[in-house]
């Protein structure tokens, strides 16, 4: 395969991954890494390095808009980034010593879990009940604008959310994905943040988490510009268009189809990992 053909395939695939990832909330990495490893035969470590760069780009682009609108809770984001950054560095270091086949199996399992979480009905936890004492100490409680009104909310179970973020950051560094499903568990299910706040704050954090692990992959020479550049451009373009289409599209059926596709790719990744052992 020529370099030009390889670049075109990666660019188109990354665009579709960014578009679908934006519409379903799973992110482009869940498609990009199987595309590079299964279809194009790229070493999984280089695929992860390229995916990490795309996560930084897409997070930086969309996070700025959410911060400007006042939905993102920056204090929670900065606090939890301590856990995700430490976890991301640990995950990237673990990837050095972990066999690529085991990484493929873990990645497949996380994909299946992410697909299930995408189909799960989201519950909005807007509550003013007594907050966690750690939330009061760090001043994590906040409010967000919605339909011209300011909605206040209290934060719960901060230590539990912090530990889950440490685990999510480790998987992000190990697998090169945003680990959005685990971050939703931490902020939505454990810390009881409103859905809009947990989603936008998670997006705000992904870029910083990815940047921490990118340093390790860059140091090991596993971020190849020839792969990372078309992936980054394609995912960023697709995600930008997807965010605009999202406002006019009913994504219910799309999420079901996407979940089936992701599950199929996950099983392929698991099979590849097992057969290679």
C-alpha cells in the first residue's frame, strides 16, 4: 500500500470516527484504534499514540465552547485532573511492559462496556441536598445556565469519584481513549453531578489527561506524524461537523447501530488478542 493511499484511508476513517463519535458520545478513539490495527495492520502502540493526539485536539476544540457557556465546572475538572493525570502517566508506563495482545483484550472489554453505557438511559442528578464535606472544603458545588435560568447543584461522594477518575486515567493512558464511560460513572453516578455538567467537564478534562500520557508515548517514539496527522485532522473535522448535526438529529437509533458496530469491533480486538497469545 502506498503512503498516499494509506493517508487517504486513515483520513476518511478518522473523519467518520470523529463524526459518529461526536453523535454518540463515545469519541473517535473507539473506532480509530480498531481501524488502524485490524484493517491497516498498524502496531497497537502507534495506533494508541495517534489516538491520544486526536483526543487532545477534539477536547481542546469543544471544551473552549462549553467553558465559555458556563456549563463546565472548572474547579471539579482541575481537582479530578490530579487523579486522571497521575493515572494516565501510570497507564502509559504500564503499556511499555504489557504485551500488545493483552492491551487488545483490555481494549475490547472497555469497548463493550462503553457501548453498554451509551445505550443506558441518562438520569439528570440536579440536587441541592447536603453535599460531601470534601466538596464544601474544595468549594466544588456550583451552578449552570439552562433555558435562561441558573440551576444550582451539590456534589456528593468526592473520594469515590476521585478514585474512579484515577482508574479512568490509567485506562486512558494505557488504551489511548477518553474513557468517557468511566468518567460519566465517576461524575454522574458517584458524584451525582447534573448530566450536562458531567459531560462537559469530562470533555474539558480529556485533553489534559491525554497530554500527560502523550509525553510518555512521544518519548518512546510511538507517535508517528505520518499516522497522527491524518487521524487528528480527520477526527477533529468529523467531530466539529458532528457537534452541529447533533442539534438537529435524533441519535437514539444511531446509538443502537453504533453500539452494535463497536461491539463487533470489540470482539474482533479480543479475538486478535487471544489468538496472538
